[in-house]
C-alpha cells in the first residue's frame, strides 16, 4: 500500500474513532440524565410485596442485558475482524451501549413503578457497562483492511 492510501486509511480510522467517542459520551450522558430525572421527580415509596418482586425481576433482566452486551459486542467485533469491516465496530459499540442503557431504564422503571430506594443500583450497573464499552482505536485498526498494515501499527 502506498503512503497516500495509508494516510487516507488512517484518516478514516481517526474520523470513525472520533464519531464513536462522541456517540459513547452521548450514551453515557443519557444514563446520567435518567438518574437526574429520578432525582428530580419525587416518588412515594410503596413498600408492597408485589413491588419487591417487580424490582427483583427488573434487576435480573437488567443484569442479563448488561452481560449480553459483552457477548454480543464480542461476537460482532469478531465478525468485523473476519470480514474486515470497520463499520461493524461502530455497530458493536452502539448495540452494547444500548443494552447497558436499557439496564438504567429498568432502574428508572423500577423507581417509578415501585418507589424502591435501590433504583440507583441499576444506574451503577449501566454506567459501569458504558465505561467498559468505551471505544478503543485498536478495535478499529483490527478491522481495517488487511492491506493497511502500516496503519495498524500506528495509533493507540
């Protein structure tokens, strides 16, 4: 590959990385926004037997989506490397972040439906998942075209 193509490939990877960082930050801030909404909207606690079961069910579903985000992301990233498709790296990150964000949404639902004081656990799980799914340039480089070995050796 000549130096002109290497520069274009590097610019493409850099541009995709910037877009992924912006999307990642926006998704992380949406989880924060959900938490702020829960803080601003006061809800009466309803200590009922049914409420505890609902919170437990939502927590199990939230943990499942958290764990599924890593499995699905790993599978899509493997496919992106195999097919040398950089666009799949971005798709993998977005799917994983959406699943982690859904965990936070389950916490918001638990808060509004039951008034549970433990809703913040859902948000902690969602934020941890989002932080663990922070975009990495090496994922993009691994999915870059095989002819771009020079590009793959540079960058973070």
